[in-house]
């Protein structure tokens, strides 16, 4: 009775991916893939520097934030 079906396992996997994307877990990986694809041979920021750049850009251009 305690077995998880393959469908439930797949739904859980999709849900974890969705929540991870929503929370920003894949942003750096997508940035690296983009840089490698569109700017091969050019330097890629470290993950730490990438997040510093993102936060600085958000602070400089807050846009339509509520707070």
C-alpha cells in the first residue's frame, strides 16, 4: 500500500522543478547556458558575482515593486 506510482513521482518532479524555477534556483544555470551559447569563449561570472549583479540591477531599477 505504501508504494508511490510513477505518475505521482513524475508530478512531484515537475512540482519541484516549478518551485525551483519560481524561487530562482535555476537562474544561474540558465545564465551560464545562455553565455556559452551566445558568447562562446568569453568569461562567465562566478555564481556569487552573478547574484551580486542581479541584486544590484534590481536595486537600481526597482520597477513595479509593491514595496
